[in-house]
C-alpha cells in the first residue's frame, strides 16, 4: 500500500467529511435526512442513468473476455443471491423494510472499483493489471445493479399484490417496474443503441460524460451527509456482518471459483481477488436511499469497510504473493 493509495483514501475521507459538515450545519435544510434523499434521487434519476447509458452504448461486446467476467461475477452474483435469500427469511421476524434484503445484498457485493480499485490495482499490479480491472469496471455496475434492482422490485410487487391474486400480477408488476426504472431502462436503451451499431454523437457523448462524472463526488458527499443526518446505527451487528462478507468472504469465493473452476492464476487471479476484496461502493448507499431501507446501516458499511480495507488489503496481497506466484 503505497503513498498514492493512501492519498486516494484520504481524498475519499475528506470528501465524505465535507458532506458530513454540510449535513451537520444543515446548509441544505433541517428536515431529517430529506436533503440527502433529494441528492440521492438526483444521482439515481439523472447522473446514474447518464453513466449507465453511455457505458452500455460504448461497450465492445464482441471482444469482452467472457471467461474472466464469469470467474468474477458468478461467485459475486451467487453471494448476492445467498445474502438476499438469507435476509428474506429474517426480514419479517426482525421487522425490516421490504427492500432490506436487496440493500444488504448489494452492500455485501458492490465494490468501490473506481475511487479505490483503480489506484490500488494500478499501484500494485501496474498497467497490465489496471487493464484487467477496467474490463471488470465496464460491466460491474450494469450487472450488479440490474440483478439487485430486479430482486427489490420483485419484493415490492409481491408486497403490493392483493391477497389471493396469484402469481401473474406479481410478475407483471415486477416486469413493469424493473423495465421502467432509472437503472434498467438506460442500460437496455444503451445496449439497443450498441446493437444497432450507432455511434454516440459528440455533443451527446459530452453531455453524458459530464453528467456521469458527477456520480463519484456526489455519492461520496452523500455518505457524509447521511452520517450527519442519520447518525451511526444503534445496532452495529448488521454493518459488521455485511462488511465481513464484503471484505473476507467475497474475495475468498472469487479466488476459489476463479482458480478452481476457471483455472486462472498469476496476475489475472490476483486482480480478480483484489477487486472482490474492495470495500463497499457508494452506489449501495444510493440504493438504500432510493428505497428508504437501512440507510444508516448502509452508510456505516461504506465507512467501516473502507477503514478496515486499509488492514485487510495487505493481508490479501500477502496471501496472493504466497499462494499465487
């Protein structure tokens, strides 16, 4: 972990700290967490769609390394599904919101591949390793947000369905809300644009790039604002468990699947494991704000997993150096 990586971590902390000051001083209003939710909705309905559409429209689908992507996303999506299923069993007993299983599922799997992943991988593995990480980044948000959005919309449709109405209304409600959604719709539109072989006109590409570039600082600021408005959760067990799943179990699963099933080793395996070991990304907090579920806990996961990553990352790098020469 060199000085550049620590500088990046410090910058993330400073931006989140600025958001905390904004929230603490109530510069955007006194309502409990409402200013943070307004900014989260701006990210969800404006900046994220621009980023997702541009990413999916520009993907080079013909040359994607599908084995590499499968080695990463099969265990990650598998963990997401397992956490979601486990939390669905506990949700009613614990009196949690309908969206809680999906929020914890995305918090346990969605990594901070941009702000932390890029400097870590570039600093440790160089340009070749960074190229592998950028391949993952190109579809990271597309895959995980699509899966988790479908899961949460399924739960919401099931909750809103009339008793005895059968499966059809639930499936129709899920399909309607998942398709007409600020995450899913721009991805599908971007893939359609991509499939038609249409280039993005220069002015449109510039607008989308400018809007998408606002996602990172906005979400980091939201972490601090959410801490100021909502405070640290009274029960930290959930945040600790989710952070452990993200920092310890997920990289272990990716290592096992990538090496044992896909036969990957060396630099490729190392990059996949480090990418899986990254702390929870701020998109998870945006997701929790959007569905108003476990907002304080998700913010705590963002902060806690980032702090613990400073200790866990060297351990993973040492293990890779020993058992993945």
